[in-house]
């Protein structure tokens, strides 16, 4: 099963790399695949299945929990501002 998955991932990466997308756009799917399989296998390190993938120059990636926290903070500031206006 894992060999089949690796072959599918290799084919997907080959397709993305041969596309006309820029380097950052090519790196994002790789980063998403790596993080997904890290989560799926509940591991601290990237599994061998995806550890070989290069994410390229993907910058400023945020965790979902941090993004939610930012949205909640902005909403709270908005509500507080509305109370005092």
C-alpha cells in the first residue's frame, strides 16, 4: 500500500513540476502533502513516504490555531471598539 501511495505522490509531484506554475506555487502542494502525512501518521517527523519532498521557498506559513486566534482577537477588538463608539 505504501509503495502505491509513494508512486502516486511521485506522479503528482512530477505533474506539478512540469506545469507552468511559479516556484512558490509548486512548493505549496509539496508542503501540504508533507504536513498532511505528518498529521495522518501522528508523527513528530515527516514520514519516509513524503520526507523527500522539497517545499521550495514557501514563506510565512501559519498554523490553523494561530489563524483562528488572530481572527478571534480581531473580532474581540471590533466588539470592544463598538461598545465605546
